[in-house]
C-alpha cells in the first residue's frame, strides 16, 4: 500500500496577473510587424525597377546657406526650360542624349551667369540617388546616369534634388494640400493599448 502524502499534492496555480492580456497583445503586434517586414522584403526583392527617365538631373548647391540656395534656385529656373525643350523636341533616348550634349555649354554658361564668384561644373556621370517613392512605385537607392551641376564645393544638403521641381517638391506640395489620412489597421492596433 502506498502512503498518503497530502502535503505534496500540487494545488492548481491560479494567476490573476493583469499583464497577461497585455503580453498576448504585444506578442501579436510584434508578430504582425514581423510579417509585414518580411512581406515588404519579399516584394522588394522581386520588384523590377524601370525608370521612365533616360537620364536624371541634379544641382548641388555650394552650401545650405540661404544665399547659396537662392543661387541654386535661380540656376534651376534658367536651366529647366532648356531641358524641357530638349525633351519635347526628341522622341528617342539617343536623340535626347545628343540634344543634351549640345546644350551642355549653354547650361554651363547660364549657371556661370548666376554664380560668377563660384566655380560651376557640369558633368554627365553615374551618381548615387536615394530611394524615392512616387505613387505606389518605389525607385530603389541606386546609381543612375545623371547630369550633375555642381556650384562651388557642392556641399549643400540637397543632393537628392533634381532640376525638375516635380522630382523634389511635388510630394511636399501634395502633402500640404491633403487632409489627414487614417488607417483602420493602425487605429485598431493603437486602441488595443489604450
């Protein structure tokens, strides 16, 4: 016969831990975020980048000082119609590149006119551009063929800007005019922690 040991009988453990529900929600949120990150990574791997632009453009200001930024803006206003005209007159990429080569001296002369005290250079080279989202399309950070106009040292923090304002400023203007957007999923997630 087995002896009876009542002192060693385990009693069920009941926890009334208030953080139990919160921990489940936190784990579910972390899992959800990880799934979203993995899906984004997979989509990025299989997304093929096709740029409509045969060549990109950018102006590097001498510095971030307001005077140097104003010089950059004046040069941009002077050069933009030249490039827009070249795009309008051509139908193929080869014609456009040939037309732009013919305009290089004119663009450089216009830039030197607005910045007589700084050395201005215009180069056609491969340049690093940061990632950019336009609508639902994401252009990855990559090296693109570009015309780079450098004013002085070219150390202004505007290296992503291009000659065409729609590349740099269209999203900012659209953001100012839009009303606040709310996402159901985000609202639901934040309500879990209230």
